[in-house]
C-alpha cells in the first residue's frame, strides 16, 4: 500500500513538474507569437528591408521614417563597449577569486558581487547621470556626458556579476590533476593559470561572456537615463545614442494605438527578442559543452 502511494505521488509530481516546464515554453512561445503577429501588421506598410537598413528613425515627422539601423548600431556600440570593459575585469576577478584569493577575501568578495547584482538598474542609471556623466564631460571637454561611453560603463558594471560568477565556477571546476601536472613540470602559478586553467575553463568562460552580452543587450532603464537618446547614426563612443530598449520604453507610452508607429515598436521588440535569445542560446550551448567536457 505504501509503495503504491509513493508511486502515485511520484507520477503526480512528475506531471506537475513537466507541466510547469511546458508552461514556461508556452509563455515564451506566446510572447514571440504576439511580437511576430504585431510585427506583420507593421510590415504590411513598411518593407522589411527598408526597416532594417533605413538610416533614419523619425516616426512622428510629417513624413515618417522607420529606419532601424541607427538603433541597432547604437545598441551594438554600447554593448560592445560594455563588453570591452566587463570581459577583462570579470575574467580577471574570477581568476583571482578562484586561484589567488585567501578564504577570508573570497568570503568578502563573493557577497559583494552578489550585492552588486541586486542593485536596481534605475539606481545605476542615476549614478551614471550624477557621477559618471560629469566625469566624462570634464575629461573629454564635452557639454555633457550622456553618451555611448556612459552607457557602456554602466552596462559593464551590471554585466560583471554574471560574468564573474559563471567564469569563477568554470575556473574552479577545472580538475586539480591539471594543476598538479602543470606544477610537476615546473610551471609557475601564473603560467598554469594562463596556459592550463583558462584554456580548460574556456567553454564556461565563453558562456559567461555570452550571458553577459545578453544581460547588456536587454537592459532598458540604465541606457534610457544615461545615453542621451539621440536617434542618429553613432560615429564614436562620445556620441549620444538611442538603443532599441530605450526607444520602446520612451515611445510606447505615447504612441497612438494600432498605428504604424505602434506596430513599428513591436517590430523593434521582435528583433531585440531574437538578438537576446541568440545570445542566451549561445551561452547555454557553451555551458552544456563545459558540463560535458568535465563529465568525461
């Protein structure tokens, strides 16, 4: 009797857990379906090629322009700048925590990094306006520091916890036999880290980077507050830019319902969704490779 009861409970919980997993997939599919459906309404008025390659975004002008290229390039520029800052800092910090830090320092650093991840994006954006922006303006002799560089610095700060945590786990998971073999042939700790541990942990580190990219691409409030929101083709890090997330956040609340402009924001959201999904899928791919590599 007890065995049958336990078996029934196992079946019940299996169905419940399977149902919750399928529900998540349905929600994700539903979001994508909604975005694509509304995007089709936009593409009935504007050709997809004109939308992707258009050089001007001015949907409220007398002759509206729905060119997404400035928004895509602005998003790419800010994200790329953020990764240039976050990747070396994140991997360096992860290597220090995993290989060099004493237990006491490690116990201080790891909670601090977790606390950094808990800081709301609006607070990061506010600090960008009152601290980072004036500093950039003074150093570069600009009228203000609300530009791509400001956004990149703030996004780097927000991506660091993701990169550090996953990269540190990857480095820490490298088998001790690798280190012992390296030390046995006379390699120093730095040589072992650079030529043995980092290459062995590369799949996990790449996964950390890709998830950091996904974190940066999808951020809204920080870039809305700190980048200047100018819908122009950026020529450098000191230009004011307007990212895709900021465009949706700024314009969706004011746009007339079911107009071409309204559906254009759904088209932007679809492209952004696919970009973020691609970055996260790449990250998951490398994480799975990392796990299989260490399971052998």
